[in-house]
């Protein structure tokens, strides 16, 4: 993975510096959409075929993203990535670009894993307390994981806060078997 990060960094930084009038968050969303398509195994196999022209790969990706209007900067980045045979790095490029945008705005992405769906008001309360805990603004996304049984697990960058019932049961198990 370190190799993909090394490959992706210059692309993400170039897009970040070249950004014109499009909001950085909007570009990050466009990159995420492109990365999801680029991460498909079938597309990768198609792109890796030496008989397929880069323009055909580009057309397939853009065709798959009919509902997403790509800015000219993202289109140029996508063409460059495909021409250089770096389509596999696209998800990492999107992640690094989002990190640059977050660093500029002083915000971090947080993934909240919950055993049950969290509605808007509950999420606002959770995010407010997490912002105090992590001492920064957070963009939270919720992922439902029923195997947590109850509580939440929060991942912010490389920090993890696990208050789930599953984690507590694991701790009890370790304590009882030690």
C-alpha cells in the first residue's frame, strides 16, 4: 500500500493546486465517485487489456458516472491517470485529495460504526461530543454494523474510540481467560 500512496501523492497534490473555481469538497466527491468505479475488478481487467485504448477506458468510466458531472480538472486527472497506467491508484488519489482538503479546512473525516441506524438529531449530538473528545471538527458518516450489538466505534484517521458492547465483551473475555 505504501507504493500506491507514493504514486497517488503527486496526482492529489497537483489537482489540489490546480483547483480553479470548483469547491474542493465538490471535487473530492467527484474523485470518490471516480474511485468507486475505478475500483471495480471488471473495469480494472478491461483497462489492463493491452488491446484496449486509454480513450475507451476513459469513456467507460465517464459513461458509468452519468449522474456525476466531472469538472475539467477531474477529467484531465482521469485521462492522465489512465494514460500512465495508474488506474489502480485512483482510490488512493481520492483519499489523499480528501486529506488535503480536510487539512486546509481544519476538518477530519470520522466513520461512526453503530449497531443501529442513527437519525439526524442523534448524529448531531454524537458528533458534538466527538468533536470535544477529538478536539477538532468532524465530517461524520455512519456505517451500520449489527455485530457491534450496541454502542458505537468511531474511527478518525488513525485514532479509534470503541465503546461498543462487542468490544466490552472481548475485554471481559480476555480478562477472564488471563
